[in-house]
């Protein structure tokens, strides 16, 4: 199951991407597929054809894990 994450790097724009699994406490790196800015634009410091990037966890402030769009759909019934 792939997770959509936002990497917060000090003094840089946030990076949006997908990871196959979340980092474990013993991990030193995170492998991110399809890295881009939150608005979908390319990152200026990564080559246009790059598919995956490996970041050392020591360079990140924190990681946000975004929910799936399917999970956000709430179906409710309204009685009139």
C-alpha cells in the first residue's frame, strides 16, 4: 500500500510524494517516488526525469502522512 507524504525540509519548500512503506524507528533514509512541490510543480533542485529520491531522515524536520481521498468520503443519510 502506497502512502502519500509531505516531507518538511528546513529552509526548503515542502516535498509531496509517495512511499511504499513508512520509515521505521531504525531507518536512516526514506525513498520517495514522484517528488514534487505541494502544488504539483517540479522541484528546482531535482532533475526533471527523476522517478525516486532517497532522503536522509536527519535532513527532515517532520513527515506528514496524508489520508486517502476514498477514506475522506463520508456517506450520511438525512431524514427530511
